[in-house]
């Protein structure tokens, strides 16, 4: 049997060491171990300390070495045979005073009568010293003295019953050592001169009264110890509390330093985001400036041509007047007509947030039976704030023949909680480390078997009725391999902030720019397998453009559907905003060089996409007047 206070603790190998000792020495009734101190409430970082060294003594020899200070051991720190504990009397009397510390010495006195006691020299037991500990916080000295008297008197009775004789001097010496033990446990390693002098006087009193009997020498010893404890309380306790306050303040400083470092890291992240957005803004500005420059060049060329005609014939003069009239009309209407005819595709925030309203027929879309199987993969990483809305948008489709797979990259937020809540709806989900978004998508498609395939990022949503609409189109158009549609832009709160309306598909423009909204894209499994059945994991931003080019080059037939298919969420942490300024431009440049066999300039890109953008403006205005 052993016991331990609720603020103390054993070394990691305490029980192993005790078991070795009792096995090695044929189960002695008592095993004692050395102890050490631990200051404060912090969790200790202990290493294994047991060397395997033990010593076997008779009980009398062990008690003598303890009284001489050669062995530091406390009874409550040991392991005791149950029969030995049952044979001890008087423990209840001492415990009734509420001074449980003395029970340890009652056990020690009784152990002195045994044939053998084992001592382990390693410090396998640790006393925790803190402001609330009994040895530090207790100031009821009178109660301490009463229990001390009870200990000495009861111990003398026990010893006299076993061996006869008067044991008062010996027990007074034990009481003296009790005080020293208390000072050691509370951290008073450097006693004042006055305290040392009092201890010396106590020892002299014990020697002088070594042959005395009765209570007189006991009372003399108690009086000296009372003065000593008062001196200790005045001189030492305050210092221990101050050291505790200093340690607490240091811990607070360390915590504040960590908070400052965390805030600085957040500031660095925000700066990086601002720089990335600025880079994207500068790129868009240069693109628009290039369009303006091209327009100025066309006007200059027309100007030159008109002047030539003016010099040669009357028609030229007429054209000059027509041109002047045209330019005048354009100048007078530019202020209010300009925004109306400006392309909105490529602009992420087009107007203030407003409620997303869709035509009622979106809710009633149904595909002809039998329903083709559809597989959708959602890659996700630390997107718990949006992930639930993404999954719900798929679940609300009510499409029966659906495989929905979520591949999470080992998120540290609440993403796993969201996935567990939707576990009954999901065909498969997994949360674990991956090599990025492209790798996660490939891992998800490894579990997919659907005839129609798509992937939906964890911050985007499908619009109502889309899966039945797409399935119906594929069923009625067996020659079509790839479909996509218009995009709605939403903010963090699902409010509409813009729309991208696309003209009919143009394979040639795809070599110059990726105009297809990825979240609206669906394709047949047969063309997916023809191009190798996976995304190219060397792309981290433009993997969808690479997929489109490979599908086109494999002969896949594309169709732009005349309907809004999905909503693209615009927020500060999205990959499109953060990475386009660095990784994105590099990967897009790489794909253009692959298509054209050489580097291409910004001017060439603008010229190539200009007709497509003009068609976009036309269809955008058409959509406003005749919404689908």
C-alpha cells in the first residue's frame, strides 16, 4: 500500500523501482525512497531517474541513520505491507487533530522495530511547493503543537510496549527533525543565523534531558520550536511568496510575448494579402490600358484614312463630316453609355451586396429517367465556415443517383465536425495531409465511379435544380462531352455581388484565356479516361485550365449552357485572390507557351480575346433584358 497528497507526484519509474526492491529483498514490510522538491504549479518535465541502487537495513539501523540525517525519507512516501499497517496503533488519534503530516513519523517509528527495511537512494517522490501548500499556507501553530505532543506521547507508549524504557529524548529528537523536514520541504535552504542558533539550543536541550522523564523536557522542546517556527514564518514565508509572484510575472511576460508574435504573424499575412490584391489590380489595370491603347491606334488609323480621302475626292469630305458627327455623339454620350457597354467578366465585385433571387423554374428542373450517375468531389482545407453551405447546396439538389466525395487536407478548424454531421449523406470523406488542392481532387476521384463528373470547391455552391438540368442535357445530347454555364458572384454571407454571362463556346479563345467558370463545369467520364484520368499535380492554380485544354485537344465537344449553374464566393482568403499574383501568372504563362509554342505578349492576348469580350458584352446586356 502507498498514498500520495493531491499536489505531490511520483517520478515516472516509481512503481517499477519499488517492485524491483520488494522482489530483490524478499518482500520487506517497508520500502522508503528519497524525495525532491518541485516549485510552483507548472507541469514538471521529469526524466527517468532510477539507477537501481537500493540498501537493506534493519529497522533500528534505518531509524538511527534517519535521526542522524544520513537518510532523507518520509513514511508516507514508502510502500507498506498491509499487515504492517494493521498492526500500527495510534494513527487515528494523530489524524483526528487534522495534522496528517505526523502520521508519517508514526510509521517511521514503527518501522524502527522491524527486521528489515529497504531504502531507495534515488528521488522517486516529489513534493510540490506552492502558495496553497500546507507547509507554506498553514499558520495554526498551536494546533501543530498539540498534535506534536500527541505524537510524542503516543509514540512513547508504543515503543515502551515493544521494547520497554523511556523514549522521550528520542522522540523529542524526532520532533526536532520534523521541524527541519518542514523547513526543507518549504524551500528554506538558507536559514538565518537566529534560526540556526535556535536549532542548536534545541539540540542542547535534548542532550541535557536525555535521561529525564515526564513532560518537562517535551514542553521545553516545544517552547523552543514555537519560537523557531515564528521566526521562520516571519523571515522565510514572505520570500517564498515573492519568488512565486516573480515566477508568475515571468510566465505572464512569456504569454504576452507569444501573443505579440502571433499578432505580428497575422500582420505579415495581411500585408501579403494586400500585396497580392494590389498585384492583381495592377494586372487588370494594365490589361484595360492596353485595350484603350489599341482603340486609340484604330482611331488614329481611321483618322489617317479619312484625311487621305479628304484630299482625293468629295466622298472623303462627306466622310469627314460623318466622322465628326459620330465623334461628337460619342463624346456627348460617353459618360452615361460607357458603364453600360463595359465588360463585367473578370470583375469580382460589380455592385453592392443584394439578395440572390433566381427564377422559380430553377427549383422544378427534373431529368428524364433513368438518371445518369453523377460524381462530385469537393477538396477542402480549413474552410469550415463555408464547407457546410457547400455540402448543403449539393444535398438540396435531391439527385438520387449521386456520389458526393469530400477530401479534406487535415484541417485544424471545425471541418471534421461538419463532415461527421453529413456522414450519412456523403459517399466517402477523408481528412488527412495531402500535397495541395490538385492532389486532393485526384484522391477524391479515385473513389468516384459516376458517368458524369465535376468538382466543387469548398467555398462555392451549386444553384437549385442544376444536377437534374445537367443530367437532362447530357441525356438528350449524346455527342456533347463537356458543359458549363453562367456564374453568379456571392460574398461571405451568400449575398449577390455580380454576374458573369458568357457567350457561346469558342475553342480558339481557350488557347489565350481561361474564361470557363470552374464551379459550373461538368464532363463525361469517357473523355476523362481518354486524357489519363487525373489532373496534372504540377499545377496548383491553373489545373482547371490545363484540364480544359487537354479535353479540347482530345477532341471533346464543349457547350455553354444558357443558365446560371453555380455561385462563386468572393472572400479575402480564397485561393484566386491570394495566389494569382505569383503562382497563377506563372502557370498561365506556361500554358500559353504550350499552346502557341512561344512566349506571347499582353498585346497579342488582348487582340485575341477582344472579339470574345465584345460578344460577352452583348450577351450580358441580353441577359439583363431577357433573364433565363
